[in-house]
C-alpha cells in the first residue's frame, strides 16, 4: 500500500504527456537480454553503448574489469544514463559478476569469432536469457572471461575490414537480437514488480527535486497529523 501511495503521489507531479511516454517505453523494456562491457577503455564507447541500450530497450548494462573510468559522457549518451541501470562492477573480479549473471539464468555469450561460434543471424534466442559480453578496443576480452563463456558470437562481415568499433558492434547485435526477441513468443518483458519500480524511478528522474518530493511525502505518510490534518486524507 505504501508503494502504491508513493507511486500515485509522484505520478501527480508528472505531466500527462511525459507519463504516457514513460508507460510506453517501460512496456518495451527487457531483462531477457543484457550487455556486459569488459575492460572497455574509452569513455565515449561506454557512453555510446549506454545510448544503444536505451534505444533498443535494454534495461541493464554491466561494466566490469579494469576500465580506467566508468564516467558517462553526457554529450554522447544524450541523457540515456537516466533510463538505463548501469552496474559499475569494476571494484570486484570479472568472474564474480559473470557468476552472478549465470545464477540469474543468463548465458554468457562472448563476441569472438571462435571455432563453433554462432553467426549473429543464426543465433538461437530460445535457449534462455542472454548476457552479451563485449571486450575492449585493443585485446578483446580477458582469458578469464573467455574461459567462462557459454557460447561465442560473431558478426558476419563482407568487406576488407573485418572489425567494427565496439559501440557499433553492440548496436548491430542489439538491433538484430531485440528484433528476434520481440517477434518471438518468449516472455521477454519486465514482470509487474520490476515494471512498477522502473516507472517510479523514471517519474522521479522526470521531475525537478524528485528525491525531495519523495522525502517530503514519506515524512507526511509517517506523521500525517504534523500539518494539523491527515495529509493522506487530502490526497
């Protein structure tokens, strides 16, 4: 009940058009597919991947390894960091995050043209949730990450150049796989609890002083008579 009242109060501060956008976009969000950046060096690449995750409806992005900075360039990301959950896990070993994802049911899919790797166009989305791991701009993924891979994936190319920038590669992969997922019968959307929590977070991000509005309302919920009348009765 408390969560419902908080939701309704925050919703009252959001414009109707913004609320409709929040409902529309959140309905297309997924955690069936997630992205992991391993040892990515350039912040502009991290920022571009954040933006791609938002564009293709990916809710979670994990940053692992020895990235020199997990700072997001606001000019590159264009506000996408407000809508994507960025998990900055560079403070712990890479294998710890990957094991956590495996426990959540994710397949660790490393983007490397290894023997037996699946072509992006032929990749099977039906076998379970997918964590796409992108290596850094110089050496790719670490040996630890490679050893923990459940599968490998490559992007077919037909030119003299046989590699793409990491942010471009991520966008290509997400475009292909999210298209397949959305046209499938898979249960790829957020559950009701996650959806409500995400909508509430986005509402807070959409209004000025969202944290303060929440704080003041919580105080009034706990002390409804401090203002001389029951605050909740007025809502």
